């Protein structure tokens, strides 16, 4: 990386980059790691983890050039953090690390770094669905949460009604409120919204491709009623196969 970033003999593209221009690639590589895991492709996972590691090296090299920190500092920092967050392994505490204890340790870290607000530190760059879930969990740790699913369920119906009644200028805002409420309802059932939607995406893609195969190549030429029959046939076949 140092050679690639060398101002005299390095790669023209690499030397022109900065943290902001590289960040989208870092996010992309993280998703490609998740995709390889989803497909259980260990050979691909090996390569994707290398690509992700390269992103860490890239950022660390740029930081070192500007005198902030090095790759060794990054590695040391995460090692120290894991030791601090596992006192039952590396320290004097005994017993099993409970999720609540883990969250308490993270909260203490945030307070020590000067972030005292309940929602401080929830990264803006997170996918909107995942960020909504994290914001809700943080708020819930401070008591701002319904005691059961009835509250968030009612809120979903309320937001649907408001979306139906929204003007053209209001529809985007109301759509966002509905999605946020839907995440809250899913969370109330103890389900990870990001994982659930990822699974739903995969299921839809699988079934849509199956419909295209069943249609014999003329799927787009069929009317909606005929396409719906294909959809139901695909579902029936999946149920029979299981």
C-alpha cells in the first residue's frame, strides 16, 4: 500500500484517493463478504475477506501519511477493546457475558469518549433499515419502547392510514414513517429486520426466476392474472418440495 501511495512512483489512481472516496468501496466490500457467506461460498469468502482487509489497510495507510495512526494502531485498538469488553475472559469477572452487560460496557466506552446522548455513535452511513433498528434499540435501552407488540402493531396501522391520506408533498415523509414503524414491529417480535428483509429478497428473486423459467420465455408478454398463476404455481412447487 505504501508503494501504491508513493507520490513519485505510486499508482496514479491510488495516490488520488482520500477517506471519502474510498469509503463507498469499503461498504461495498463488506456487503460482498456478507453475500459470500449467504451463498456459503468459502472460496469466494476467502477472496472477499482479502478485499475487505485491503480496505482497512488503505484507510490506515492514508491515516499514517497524515500522522494520525497506523495499521498497527488499528490492530492494537481492537485488541484492547475486545479485552475490555470481555472481562470474564481477560479480567477478573466470572460467569457468562450477557447481552445487557455487553451493551453496558459499550455505553461506558461511548461516555468515556464524550458521546453521552443515547443515540450518539449510530453511524449515518449504515443502510437505512439497519440504522432504524439500531436507533430503536438505543432508545429502548432508555425506556422509550412499548412493553409488547400491541403498541408497534397499532402504530403500523396508524402510519398506513396516514400514508393513504398523504398529499403529494407528504407521501415520502409518511412512507418513511411507515417503514420505521414496520421495523419497530418486527423488532418487537425479536426478529432482525435486516436479516428478515434479506431473506425475503432472496425468496422473491428465487420465485421470480422460477416464474420466468415456467413461462418458457414469454413472461413479460403475459397479463398480471397469468403471471399471478405462475407465482402461485411456484409457491405450490416449493411447498411440495419441502
